[in-house]
């Protein structure tokens, strides 16, 4: 069971990753679609080769959502709205990394619980990635506050030396 799950997860890019990979890439500088594909191949040492059938429709959706814009020379660049979305995702990413760090340090958490948590977080990340662009600023703030309060609770329990129980 674990082997099948690991093969499925390890052999592909997580759902929603491509969208935010493009936003992060364009936050650094403008790229053409072909340059985005080449950058992905180079950065992954050839392990991820996104097809034009993935990248160009995704660029179209990002354009429609106002997260990127196309310049006259055919390069795509991130907009203010796109940069804000990328910044929000960075904050959420930090929160999730902190949560995983705490979970990995807890001695009584078995590998199966961690695998289950990672799978659930991956599903949640996929849902978030699909809906993040449509979330209002208020919804984003509420979600951020919720995640931050959960991390705070975990940090406080860890500081007090309490066992963190996962149901």
C-alpha cells in the first residue's frame, strides 16, 4: 500500500504545482511559454517535462484570472494580483512546513500517520490551489488566521513538553 502511494506521489508533480511554479518563475522575470517549459526541465534535472498542452492552457487561465499579462514580445509577466497570490501561497507554504516539522519531531507518530497527513495535505493543497485565485481578500485572511492559530497551538504544546495527540 505504501509503495503504491509513494510511487503515485513521487512519480508526478502535485496537483496545482504547475500553476504556482509559473507564478513563482514569472515573479523573477518575464518568460515565453517555451522558456517556462525549458526552465522546468532544467530545474528538475529532466525529471519534470511539462508539455505545451499543460503550460499554454494554464497560461491562458492565468491571463483570464488577471494573475499574469502578455507583453508585446510574447513574454508573460506577473501582475500585482499575481504577485499577491504568490505571496499568500508562500505564507501558507511556511505554515504547512512548520506543521510538518512539528509532526515529524513527535516520537509517537508512526509513518502511516505521517503518510496519511501528507496525502490529506496534498488534497487540501490541490483544492486550495484551484480556489485561491477566487478567494476574496477576507476569505484569504480568515484562512491565514486559522492556520496561524493552529501553528501557535502546536508550538505552545511543544514548548510545554506536552504530547501532541493526533486523532
